[in-house]
């Protein structure tokens, strides 16, 4: 009997493993979502998931875990799921503290652009009296970040469905030659920027000799005649002179591997390892050209989203490439409609708080704005006598404007904010608050409606933020005007690829991506280039060109230390062996924007990448111009000028001064001890003399 149960258990385990082979479980957290909260009596939240061509929607599932507020009357509260704008599920809340919904998905649930749109709408009750529930802060429902999609992987239509236009969504890495040329670095940077616009996860960058065998879906850059033989054999199309080439290699092979599956156990995802054989697809997108001219055309096309999104084949030969994104400042960069920054027209109805949210960045404008006018144009149902209505504007969670609504039903409201109120990245919320006549709340539940006109509502930059010193607050928009050159030390070029990708992405991370820098080795940079161009330099600390940046906050031809102003402890020294990246931003010789990044230690690539990411974060100060970041995500910001007390040049002091700085405490302690001993000696002599006199 025991053998029978053992055999039965083995069969069940085998069947489970076999079924799991074709499925992948992707949590909401892996898509960039934490625990998201739906607030209010009638709340809503939306999720958008990009679905790759290798997923078969028939048989896939959505598994949702949510936690309702403990104060709710759950039998009178409801949750509704809308998928692809169609009702999919409605139910009362159950008694459990963590609840689960499982929905089967189908191909009809995908939008034409291959997104799965999931909306969650709630109707919550606490007192069974809608009028009392309006502003109760206990009305919430939390969507847990371990909710997931169980997606069926299918190779059935792999060769037909996957093409250049949709392959970027699944790429995990970029591979470049071990001794990259400037063209290779430029290709990596633009490929990195393109991937980052479609992904929330980290993008790996590998030298070809360090590519792990487990990475089978990546972008490969390099001149066609310099590709290794095994890689060149995968490219079945040969570009001619002056031709660029995108080529997508696709193949499927049988792999034996140990796979970790996330299994749902009592509402939690638990990792389970299984040894399995499965058909594994391999995708390699080659960015190359018949010669340097053709290669450059392929790189130029890589920066053109229109070309990439409309290439439905497996290869593209490029005879001519250009980018046509350039717009005038007045046309697109000083006045932005809410529609341009991604706003959509939401029809809001009900009572209580009705909100629409929008996001914008300083870099969406052509320059860092000193003041921004925010104007909202909207229509709403006119208020009846006795009704109370307000329109509120929130910026980054703070209420900045409030005005009463009236019977006209027309709204044209504006407020101007200064540079202390807006950040590098901003969240803007428009809120209609409606309270009907006392005693008539229940009968007026859906009487009020409002809609913001996203075409007529806008943000307008009034004045540029101009300072005598540049700061990271003004990055990257300080590089929007004029031509930018990206300069790299030739011996450090192989370490700078990932950081260059971050820089190219950030320079074009706005609504009008049109910044196409030139790439040059530091040894080839001419003095006139420093005057006529914005400069972004990734350099070794020994590069001779550092001497040309005399306006830099820190001079690398002199030994220095940086101190924490709070406790006067040194946090960085040029002689450090720890892998650190240092970035400094300043105005150059002709008042041109200049950013210099250096890296030290054994992990130079990681140090460059760490500091290139740190300077793009939401910084808390308007004046930081030096940033130190290590490979462990520790970061320090400084404001360095000629009178700064947290910068010390060690080599400006004499040997005696440096000796005193190092040992002054010990010397003073020694002097104090000598004084004490002298005092005791003299005292003993005096005491002895007194004793003799008395005798």
C-alpha cells in the first residue's frame, strides 16, 4: 500500500512539474508595483502589463491578493475587476484578512498594442450610511505586491510572432566587444536607452567574453567583420558598404536545467526547485553595419522609435537614417498640455473626493523652470443651492490651491509655483470635492460629475532657473541647448558602456527625445571643443584632460579628502581602494554645461554605473554639485565651492603641517602628561624643602 501511495505521489509530482514547465509566474512586484492602495468609498486603480509574443493568453491566469480595511462592513462592500475595459468579476468582500481572486485570461483580454489592462474598482461601506462614509480614512483596500500573473509560455508561433518591433520588451542584456570602439559604445548606449524605456527591471551589460550561458535573449552590437565566428554564423544577411543592419536571430533548443517555480501556498509564493527539460527560445538582435558608416546609420535608427516600432520583419537594411524629433522651444518645450505629459480625460462622478493624477519632470521643459504656471480647464455639473463643492490642486502630496465651485459648471483655474515647490520629478493631482445639500446625500450619490480638459489644461515654464553654479537639480536639462559631446578615456572605454546607457537614457527621458550626443575619446578632444560644446566626460582619475577643467569643484591633479559636514569625518579620499564613482557638474570655460564622472577601485564598471544612476535620482537639495556613490548604493552629496570647509587638498600642506594634523592629539596629550609630571616633581621638591625647614 505504501508503494502505491509513493507511486501515486510521484505521478502527481511529475504531472505538476510538467504543467509548470510551460508556465511562468510574474509577480506585481517584478512589474514595479509595491502594495498599492485603493482609497475612498468608490475608488479605482489601474495596472498595465506588457505581454510578450511568447505568451499564450488562453490558459493564463490572473491571481489577485488583496487586504481590505479591518473597519469595513465586508458583507456590504464590493470589489469589481475590469479587464481590457470589459467587466470580468464582481463580488462582495469575504471575511478573511487576506483575500484571493483567480481569473482565467484569454486572447480577447489583450489590447491591440499587447497590453493587459486590469482595473480594480471598489464600493466600500463602514457605517451603512453613505453620507457618513464619505471622508472616513478607514476606507481602503490594499492590492498586495505578491499578486501575480501565471502566464503560459508557448513556442508554437515563436518564429511567426516575434519580430524586431516587439522583441525589445523581452531583451535582458546587451553584449559588446571586449575592446569596444566608439561606435560600439554608442550602440550600447542607445540600445540601453531603448530597453530602459520599455522595462522596469535592471539591464545587464556584458563584454562578449563574460556573457553567461543562461542569458539567451539579448542585443549584440558590433561591426559585422569583427563579430566572432560563432556570432557571425547567426547573421544570415550581409550588409553592404554604407548599409546598417538590424538582424533578429531566432532559434529553439532543448535545455536541461534546474528551474525555480513560485508556488502559491496559503496565499504566499514559495520557491520550489525542479529539474526539467524544456524547449527554450533564443533571441539575439544584432545591431551592425557593412562598415563604420553603415554601423552609424544602424545606431541612428536605434534612436528613432518610429523605425523600431514599425519593423515587423526579422531584419532591416538601413540605407538612410535620420531623426526628425527636433521641435522648436515654443512649440513643445515651454508650454506643455496635460495630454502631452500623458494625461487622459477621465469622466469623474459621485460625491466626496474625485481625483485625477498627472506626472511631469523638469526635463520635459527645455530648461530648468524657475516658475511654472499650472492651469486647469474643466467642466462639471453646476451646483444646486445648498450644495458645497471645491476644486483642489495638490503637488507632490501638498495642497497648493483650493477654490469654490459654483452653478456655472465651468472651471478655469491657475496657480504659479516656484522652484522650491516643484522637484525634478513631480506628481500633480486635481481633486473635485462635492457635498450635496444636507439630508439629500443618498439621493444625490451620482448627481455630480466633472472632467478635466487635458488639451486645454497646461503647464507653462515662466522663467529659466539660472544660477552662477550648476547643480544636479538642473541635470539633464542643462544639456538641452547646443551640442553635447560624450568624452571617454580610451583605456576606460570598456568600463563605461553601462553608464553611457544611463546618460543617453536620461538625456532623452522626456516628452521630446531629441538629444543625440557625439562620442569622442579624450585624447582626440580639442581645446576648441571644450568651448563650443556641452561636455559629459567619463574619465580615469589620471586622464590629462582633467587639467582642462579648471572650473571643476574638485581638481584631480591634487590629493584631496571630502568630509561629512555633520561629524567632520572623511567620506572620500582620492587614494581609496574601495570602488567609488565621483560625479561633478559645473559650467565650463564658455559657460557650457559640463559633467565629469570618474571611477576608482577594482570594480570600475559598477562604480561608473552607480554614480550615473545616483545623479538622476530625486535629490533633496537644489545646490549639490558633487556626488560620491559606491557599488553598495551608499551615496553622499556635496556643495563644493572655493570657500567650502568639507574639501581639503592634502598636497597644499607642508610635511610638518601634515605631521601636526595627523598626530596633534598625541602631541598635546604628551605635553599635558609632561606638565603634570613636572608639577608633581616640583611639588615633591617643595614638600621636601618644607619638611627640612620644619625639622
